[in-house]
């Protein structure tokens, strides 16, 4: 099997889910005693929390790029950034290392296209929902995205940063998301893209009114397939 480098800590909740998902898939596909060859660089998320200004993002890109290089130096043959929002600096980081970085939105877009999804709603942090760096990747796979509802953006940002990233999962927030799903379905969405790794804490991926594409699951499965050599 090949060795993967995971840039995590954004948040640690997300990193835990990546590690577990990748290893379960490797165990299932390779053998009961198999585990994934992985290197993990777990960052201090408080240092890159809610980046806003251009200067903030330049600093964030530098932190991620330095982590990526350390993983490459330690023997990683491919990298994964375990956070949807930090893919805003994907190009800057990829330019600094000589191994491929598996882009989360590309993995999701490919799966949605294969499934025939033409119209969807995108849910995540503010920059994922409103900026082009993530949306363009999905649109390039012929997925038409509903425009972001700004009140939903505000609610999701609060839920993600103030609750889920500190390990809280509130029933009230779970009900809020279910209401959003129903609205998106009424607006013609064939699916919802869950582009925040922590949102599964309050979303039942397999039991909703509309199909849910959990980006973490899709990304982690693609990484596991690469480790195995599939």
C-alpha cells in the first residue's frame, strides 16, 4: 500500500473522522488486520481559525504549505487537506510540493456527475458557500448549484464554529438543518452537498428527505482507494 499524508487539526473532530473512515475502508478491502499507512500533521486550529482578510489567508496558505512539505519530507506520496474551507489555498499549497494533493471538491463533483445529479444545494462555512473556489469545481462537473441563502450562511457559520468544532451537537441545530434540506428540495435540489466535515455530527446522512453527499466520506474513500492502489 502507498503512504498518505493527512493535514488535519481543522478541527480535530474532522481529523478523527478521516482517520477512522480511511482505516475502516482499508480494513474492509485489504484484510481484517490491515491498517492504512498514513502520516498526520495535526495543526493548531486556533492559529488559522476563521481566516478573513487577504493577509490572513496568505498566512493560512503558508501554514498549510509548510505542513504539506513536512509530510512530503517524511515520505508521504500523496496529500489530503482534511478541511473543505482550507481548499481555498489549494493552488498555493500544491505549487509548493512535488506530490499530488487530492482535491475534495473534485472527488465530490466526479461522484455527483457519475450519479447524474444536475442540481444541488451547497452547505458549509461562509467561504465555501459564497466564494467561487469550491463552487466552480462542482459546476465544472455539470452540477448547477442553488444560490446561497445568506440567512442560512449566518446560521451554519455559527453552528459550525460555535458548536460543532468544540464537540457540541444540539438538537435544535439538527432541526434547523432538516428545515433547510426541506427548503432546498422544494427549490428543486436533487441533493445536498455537505461541505463541512463536522456537519455529520447533526445530520443523519442516510435518512433525509433529499440525498446527502458527505464530502468527508467521499474524500476519505478516494484517499483510501489510492492507498490501496485502486
